[in-house]
């Protein structure tokens, strides 16, 4: 099976006179099931439809979207595997210097708000051809949403793009229904019944049992209305209990969201991942050095989708949903075997997981019949009494993978939910995780230590993480290994004041390490935390939340987590003085910083002493929080922060 055509010559070679769909994507074309455009294209192909790819067109040149001609059924458009604004900008709003989804890591190959720009370009050239948006950018901007980069409330992307429909979520089921309906001759304006889609209408007479949200005008007038609207949307993200949502706009326009698609069954997941992917980027990129993002997924295995973890800063609830869907062992093993036959395979499977690696089943048996609870989380604030914490299936899968010929090591690098792990009364997975699947460091995401902040994050209280650390230490000691914990920490999340930031700094001091990389809270579309950031209100209880928006205060909060860094001295001192914590300035064991900076006149001499101290410290430190002596060990500067799978 060849790559999907990217030129008219390739269409001719594949005997395609006119494509059914032209798929415009913001990423490079990578035919691998870790890329949404590959899955959607191959699924359509398996149902007999032809799809051509236009990758990263020149949005300033209308001819760039004409290169495959007019599709018979529709244009499909996605900004890529990431929201284009997150792809382009750091949380500081400074431009990123590379793009892992572009050949050679080059920048500026896609526009800001790419889905809107591509769609408007297509509409300017093809007035009557249906346009279907999909992917993470369209999915999370499907209703009115806060846009961090413009600091404004934006309309549904459906209206700003001029597209006809959005296929939100993962999209495999809805895109086939859309294709079959269009192929039967139905007008795209009549496709109002398909789950997992959003469309616009002039009236709501056809909607049964719908929920009317506040109008966009009301949302703009009062932020509290936006918090209330989001709370209603959050309660209707479940495919079994979710209602149709209606968002009114001016001039009698309504954006209508149908309930989510029904979760995929195991056999359906297996079928999707068994499609004939080429499992690599298009050969035309080889001369440019390939696509950097493929290095992370080339020898990794996706075993599940969905997440019932419920972190408030994560958008998975709105995209993949809270019900976990899994592939069979047979499907995963088959993919692993083919992976070992790759000439570049060195014996190491880099990951076996998904959004959360150790979720291999729905959190409770009721979900597949009644859906997830509307007003209750599975793990927060305490694990639900109905939670089925069982790692036996995952353990069995990992054992099978370890036994495969030519496999030397199977790593787990997706997020591990340590609170869920502690709920399992059987410690088999914990033991085997440390014995076989940790590469010297285990990355976990406690995110903070203040229970007040953790509550706003939807994360377990700090005592849970401390129990996990102790257990991790004890088990490593039993098996005679020196392995380290690398905790991810987040600054400036809603609810965090300088007081909580100082508490975190003191906690880090007492543990005896300083993280080298810290993630500032990033307000991305369709997360509970982003709504808190914009409105100053927690949508769960409608109570006010402290939000730090001043860049200088954000810098102070971040600096406190890395208080030992000399470059942060002035910010740390300013924060401590502002909060009247002069007791933390001095030379005592409880102090964070000395009374003053190193004098310039002694710079050379002190620098030499500093280097000597660094070498001595490095000799003592090892690579992370050393198990067996948590309070006296440090963290390496080699930490590799990955905010995508923070659990």
C-alpha cells in the first residue's frame, strides 16, 4: 500500500481521476497512527473513499490549495497534532524556535490559527464545496472559548472559519458517517444528526432535548456567564448522558453540538491500528532531515485512549473523553513484532501507553452502561468507592512484550497516575515497573505541594504523593536499585499566590533538590483551569479563585521553584520581602538565599569556588531524588520536561 497521494501525478499512478476528499493539514504528512490525519485518511480509505494530502500549504497563495483539484465530496482541514498557537508560542507568548511537526524542525510553515486561515482560503476558492474541520484545534475551539494569545473571548471556530461542520474528538466514527451521507447525495446542511459533530443553524426547531447555553453576547458581557456555560459543557462530555448543546449568536445563528461519539470497542480499536500505515514520514522529507516528532513515536506503542484522571489543566475530557478505550494484547503484540523487524530497531520499546499509561480499563463497570458521573470525579478529591484499580491486564501485556525476540527493554514513559497505582491492593505492577520498566528515572507529576492549589488543579493532596515517594523508596531498596523520581512542578496555576509558591520552595529545600525545568501554567482552550484563569471563578463551585496574570509576579513564582539559580536571586528576594519572609534570607539551614548576591570584584575567585562546589555537588547528587535518602539528594539538570502527558 503506497503513501496517500500528495500530487496529481501520484493520483494518476494510483488510478484516481478525482479525489473524494482533499485533506489539508498543518503538519508534515506522517503516515503513522500517532498522527490524526493518518488515522482519518486510512479509515476513510478502508471504507472505499480516496483521500489526497496537502501538507502545510502556503496560506498566502490560493494556488497552494488547488494542487489536487476540487474533491468530489469535501475538503477536510486540520491545524495538526497540536493547536497552532501552542505550537508557535511559549507561555510567555514568545515565538518558539523550532517545530517538531515540520520537516527539519523548521518554523513558520503554518499560520497562527491555522484551521481558520486554511478554511477561509479554501472557501475563497471553492464557494460550494463542503468543508469539515477536525483535529485538536477545532475540537477544543468548537464552542465560544477564551483565547490566551489575544486575551479575548472568541466565537466558535466554526463561525470564524466559514466551515460547514466540525468533527470533534477522535473522529473515526463521525467522519465515516459524514462521508456516507455526502456520498448518498445529502446536502452538508442537512447533516444535523451525527454524533461527535458541531454544525450551525438558523433555528433550533429540529433539536430534541437540547440544552440552551448563554448566548455569546452574554458571555462577553459577564465572565460569570462563561464559567457557568463551561460547567454545563463539562457535564455533557459523556457519550451516554451528554445532551445536545445550543450556543446562540447574533443574527439568529446557532452553533449546535451533538453528543460525543460512542467509545470504540476493542475490536474497533484493533481494526483502526491494523490499517496499512507506512509508519513513517513521507519520503520527500528525507532530504530535509525528516520530521523530528517521529523520533518519539517510531518505537512506541499506543495501548489506550481516554483518561479518567480529570486534571483541570488538561483538555482530554473535551477531546478523547473520560472513558478509557483499549486495544487487545494481540493487536499490540502484532505491532510490536513488526516494529522489531525495522532495521533501525535497537531492542528498546520506548513506551507502552497513552494519555495515562496505567489506565487499561474504564474506572468502573457502570460507565459503559450509564456513562461517567456528571458531578463526580473518579480520583479526586479521593478515589471513588466504585473505582476498579486493577493493573493485572497491563502487567500481562508488559510480560508478553518483554518476552518477544529481539526486545531488550520495554520502557513506560507515558504519564503514570501514582494515586491510581496506590489504590491497587496488588503491588505486582509496582514491583515490575521498578524492576523492568524504569530507565533509572521515573517521571511523575505531583505538580504542586499546596493542597489549596492541588484542589484547583484537580490533583490528589500532597500526602498521597509523599506516600508514593516512600513506597517507591522502599521497593527500590528491596530490589537493590538506585532509581530516581523526577517530579514535574507547575508555577502560577490559578489558586497559587506567592504564599503557596514560597511553601513549594520550602518543600523543595527540605527534600534537598532543585528542579532544572519548571512549567508555567499555560491557559489552553477548553480546560477547567483556563476558565479559572480568564474568569477568576472555579466553574465547579462558582467561587472566586486567585489568578496571577502579572508577568512579574509569574516570574517570581517560577523563580521560587528554582531559588538556587543565581539568575533568580533578585526575583526570589523580592518575593520573600513582599511576603515578609525575611526569615528565609540568611545562612541558616532553613534559608533559601543568602542576604546578598556574590560581589563582582570577587567574581573570578568565587566562580572558581562555585565550579569546584558544583563538581563536588554533582559527585554527590546522582541523577535525581535518590531512593533510600530522599532528604539529602538532589535532582539532575538532565530532566527532560514533557508537558503533554503530565498525570
